[in-house]
């Protein structure tokens, strides 16, 4: 290896170790930390973040990167080393553009607004947090403006998690998606509501957890290199390729809550565990983008976990586990219950058909705020009227309206929500490619063998980690760039069949 | 505050945060980490250690300390700021004397010997680890020799955990202790063995854990600032004064194992939780010495937890929890069972009377090795013959002999074991002072009120953390320096009564 590359790797390794240590502290904070640990956890993570930032923005790294540019040109462009130099150069230049004084101020603001948001949500009163959210909007604009030359002010924020994505690409795509979904929602919601009472009996926590773990193991989640704990909000975190953890939350009166969160997070975890082990401890050991990551959690949760084939195998098992609760429930009734479509207020509880409408409302509103067309004080009204227009429901108060998601209250306004819907779109595109390559996947799933699908995903997506861009991953795996059609087709076919719709 | 002191504190705060973060990583490693995380955990902790060392030995800290010496002289000598400057100066000078190349080599050696030791212990074969232990002995001597001017080569190693203690102080003390204990052991072990079968029935894990937590809460362990988890070896760890955690291990066929480990670790935890909150995040937020720390765990475990008064209150409760297992067991039978004295092979399972004999064997042998009088290859024979001489038993193999404790196989030979016995001695001296000041403590304990004792300990020991030296803490709390008599008196009275001995 080139000695300069060796030097770069050794410096980056310290940064990665600090970031991984911080991920462990954060996992602990969400799972096991007693309340009294909160203050000290703040200063501990602040020190790790500060040192990671200092180490990464050290001018010596800039010098090494400069010296390595000609070296990179001689490396095979697809090679891991070339990718490492490319990604590090990109991240380094980005890091230099954001003054550390800004990061410190914004980070302090975010701790503050997060706790005020929690209070505002509990008191169902947006006005409590509105002044701080105005500052968040200022900070979000300020952050975007460190990257002049954008076409839309949201572009730099989006690029941070979904490199290469822009408002100009996303808006027409979302428009088409909305046009495809809206008539479907109208047709379905004019029908009588699906009965899902079978999911809302009493299901003991321990049994729910053990069934979730069984499914995760079947998916191929390696518990020698991972574990599941409980936390208020489910998440996946990776401390290394050898230690990828998920969390879940359990409601004993809901069979779907914990199970589908476990499948969702296990999808993220399969991705992280499936990365080439040679990348461990480097910036290649992560997903290609937030959208690609989300495509994997949603693929497993919905396209697999809410499919008939999946339950052909698992339904007898869950029925055996909960004999009283599911005694007279046919697998078809269960299948329809877990796929119940309804107009609703809460994004995280929304079904597959309406979910993206929730996301697109947020995406449109955050663009309007960033563009200066929507004032923060007018946000609840805009939110509520969009919910009425798109979903036919009006939040009874702000806690189930504009205050429901933590995103705007713990980071920038803009940059995150698009990834949920892009992930959904991609999940269908990836599955279509997998089915074309391995047509036996559905019958294997029906027989409880999830390995063929897992194997295809690992080979075409997971193993590469961040070695390729999201765009490259999509094209390599599916033969073409991001494409909405497979997703629309999937939704139409699945829900057209469930609800006996006649779709043109 | 003096601006230089402010600067020093701000630099030390980074070091403390790094060390605390590392403690969290280490806690996770011992409790929840999946096996696959081991390799990455190694590089993560190595980076945190390296950065903490770099930050602490930064010449800028040396310069600040130099400039602060005259400032310290103007501060009240008892003040926290004076203590901080004193301790930091001491630690800084010490850290500078140990080359970082040595630390790296020794740390690498320790990872290696630890895993070889685990294998040797499983295979019951000391010879497997002997060559590495010889290197440990070399490293231990090398480390001591970074501090020339010692009277005994073990002194610098002892000083590291028990500042101010030396072989010249400890040896005559241990001699007197051995002279006091030996006749007692001989008398008791000539009597029929106490029946402790009541402790070895089947006790479900969940019930054992809940009872342990109940006791810990009664002791005053604040679970808002702590928690208990399971680990192969019980330990206490502090991430801040607001987050002090313990672990335990449970054997369902032993009622004593988990319960007394919980009380022991809770004793450590009360100390850490009781430190003046103003010291949080500084080097004052720790115990005054290893011996003082151990005195608190042993005081709660033995002088309280194995006392008649304690069980006057708790026995009816544990009997109610385990009605079948303890149905016909009187509180007196239970009390004698938890205080059963016997010649045994394993230190950690030894009773109060023989425990210190185990420790003193180790202490003597490690001195002989450091002095060059005992070769590592001859250690098992020396161990076994000392066990026969002092305890009348001979290990059946090395796993229950010289391989039983991890200390020599994960750190220096020398410097640690003395603290266990010093802690025992101090536990009685502290309790005597507490009883003199608050004579109602025993009757309060018998009524289930442990607060008066906890309050006295917090006031006279815990709150000060590392503000005073161990010697100062002892003198302030008890009116005199370390004194063996209260401990000998306690052991003689307690076990003389239990075993109806006529003691001169």
C-alpha cells in the first residue's frame, strides 16, 4: 500500500474509533442508562464528537488527501482504496466548509429544542416550541448556505444523507407517486374498514420478543454479531461489522408494533452486517445512502414481512404461540389485518398505501419553509389543511399533528424525510431485480427459506457498503437508475387484490 | 477561580470524559456485547486510552501545574481545588515516568496473557501460561523501576492503588493478623462442619435478583443513578456520580452467591454515589484508595449483610419469598449457614475468618517473585504448599490453585491483593467509629433502617471522594490511623459466639 494511504488510514481509524465509541454511548443512553446519567452523558459525547471533528479536520489529513489525488487516479476506480480517498475527500471538504463554531451552536440549540419539543408535545402546544423552531429554520438555511451554488436551498441538506439527490429530481418523482397513490387511497377508503381486532388482543411481551427474534434469525440476522434490546423508539446502530444492534418497543395490546419494528430494524442490520469485513473500522463500513438503507428496512418489513408468502410459513407458528388470541383467525384475516389501509394521523403507524402521503406532506412543507414561503408560526395550520386535503383527516391537536415527528426538533428542517419515500420506491425496484435473477425467491419464502433473497441483497447491495455511490448501487443491482414504476406496480397489485379494486 | 486553574480543569475534563467513555465501553463488553464485537472493541478502547494518555501528558498540563503550585499554596489545604492540583501533579509526574512505549507493550502483553490464562485455567495447566507470566514478572519489575528510591520493589506497585502504603507497613500488620486468625481457624475447623444445605436448594433467578435489588435499595443505592445487570464476574463501575452501575451473577442452586455479591457491589456503589456532586467529572470523583473502597464493599457485605441484626429484619422477607425452600429453616440456622467457616481452596468463596489467609498467601508469594526469591515455574508448588500450611488443603489442580484469580494474568504481579485485606481491617475500624457516634445503628438495622449507618459513612467517607488521602480519611473518620484491633475484635466476638469458642 502507498505509504501516504497507510498514514491516512491510520488517522481515519482514530476518527472511526471515536465515532463508534460515541455510537455505543448513544445506544446505552437509549436503552439502559439511568436518568441520572443524562448530564454526564452530554459532556462525554460532546468530548468524543469534538475530538473526532478535530482529528478529521486536521490539516495533515488535507495534505495527505492532496498528495493522494494522483495516487487515486492510478487505482482501479471501483477499488475500495479509490472509494476511501473519494469519500474522505468529499467529507473533508464538506467538514471544512462548516465552521466548528456553527456546529457547536447548532448542537447546543438541538439539545435545547429537543427537550422543549418533548414538553410541547406532552402539552399538545406547538406555540411552546415555535420560537426555537424559527431558530432551527435559520440554522438550516445557514447550514445550506455554507454550500453555495445549489439549485434549491434544500439540496445541500438532502445531499448530506442522500448524496446526489436534489429537489429537482425528487419533486417530479413525488408528484407522479402522489398521482398514482391518491386514486387508490380514495377507492380503498370508500370501502368498509378492514377488521384488525385480531392484532389487538393481549400478547405477552416475552412471547412477542421471542417471535420477533425467531423471524430476525430466519432473515439471517447474526446474533453472534448483534443483539436486540428495548428502547422508547426502535433504531439500528452499528459499532463495527461485528457488532450491529437493534432495538424494539413492545405494546402488549398490539401484535404488529414490535414484530414489524423488529423486521424493519433487522433489515437495516442485515445491511450493516453484510458489508465486506475488510471495510471494518473505515468510512466504507456504512450504507451507500439513507435512502438505500431505508429501502432495505422497508423491503424486509413490507415487501417480505407483510406478504402472503411470508405468512404461509410463519402464520402457523405465530398461531401456535398465541393459540387463544388467534384461535379462530384465518391466515387470510390476519394477512388483511396487517395490511389494513386507513386514513390516519400518524406517519409511523401508517399503512403502505398512505405512508408516502404522510412523508410528502412533510417534504413539501419543509421546502416551503426553507424557501421562505411558509412561516413557522403558520406551520400547524398548513399541516392540518394538507392533512385534510391529502388524507381527509384533521389532527385533533398538535401532538398528533405537527409535533409528532422528532426530526425538525432535533436537526435541520429539510434533508431527512425524502429518504423514507425514496427508500420505499427503491425497495420495489430492488425486489423486482432479485425476483428476475432468482425466480424461486417467493416459493422459498413460502417455505421459510429467506436465504436466497438475503443472499441476492448481500451480493448486490450489502457487501459494497459505501464503496459505490447510491446511484451506482442502484444501476449495478437493477440495470437502471431509480425508477418509480416497480413500486407503483407493487402497491397497485397488492392492494388491488386485497381490496378487489378494478384499477385502470 | 484562577484562570490557570480554569484552563487546567477544562483540559482535565476532556481526559475524564475519555476515561468515562472507556468505562462505558468496558461495562458493555462485560454485560451485553455480542462475541463478534470483541475485535472492534479492542481498537475502540485502545484509541480512547491513547487519546486520554496523550491529553493528560500534554506538556501544556505540566506547564499549568507548575504555574499553579504557588496558587495551590494560597488555597486552604483542605479545599477541593488544592486537592485537585495535588492529585493531578502526583498523577502527572507518575504518568511522565512511564514511557508510553512501555504502556503499549504491557497492555498488548496483558490482552495476550489474559486469553492464554483463560485457556490454561480451562485445561487446568499452569505450564501453558508460565512463560507469559515470566514476562509479566519482568514487566512488573520494569514498571516498579521507573520509580527508583523505593524501599521494596513492590512499593511503587502498591502505591499505585493504595497511595502511601508500603511493604514495610503491610508486612508486620499482616503478621499480626495471621497470628490472630490462625488459632481461630484451627479451633473452628476442628468442630463439625456447619450445615448450610438451606442455601443450596433451588432458588429461581428472577426472585434472587428482585430480593437483591430490594436490599440494595434499602441500603440507599439510588437506582435513579444506577442499575444492576448480569456479568460473568460481578463489578462496580462509575461513569459519573449520576450513573454508577453494578453487576452480579446468579447461581440458582446458591442463595448466597448473587445476594452477597449484590450487597458487596452496592457498598462500592454507595461510595461512588455519595461523592460530593460538585466533584463530578473530575479526578476527585473516585474513592480515596482501593483499600478504602474495599472497606466499604466488605463493611456492607459482611459486617452488615452477614449480621444477626440485618437478618432480624430481612429473614422473614426472604423466607416469604422462598416459602418452600426455607420452610423449616430458622433464622439462626440461616445465620450460621451464611457464616459457615471452612478450610477452602477458593478466595472469592471464602468465609470471613479464612478469607484473609487466602489474600496473605498471594501477597507473600508475589513479594517473593518480585524479590527474585521465587521463580515463576516454582509458583504452583509454592502455592500448594502454602495452602497446605495455612489452610490445611491442597488444590486438586491449578484451576482451583494458582490459576484461580485473574489479577496476575491481567496486570502486574503485586499491587492489588493487599487492598482486600486492608479493606477488611478498615471496615471494622470504620464501623466501630460509626457505632460510637451513632449507638442506635444496630437497633435501626434490626428495624430495617440502614440510613443512619449510610448517613454516617456518607458524611465521613463517601462525600470526600478523593479530596483527602486514604490516611487522612481514616484519621478524620476514626480519630486514629489504620488499626488492626477493631477487626480482630470483631472477628473474635462474632465467630467466638457462633462457634461457642473460649478465646483468651
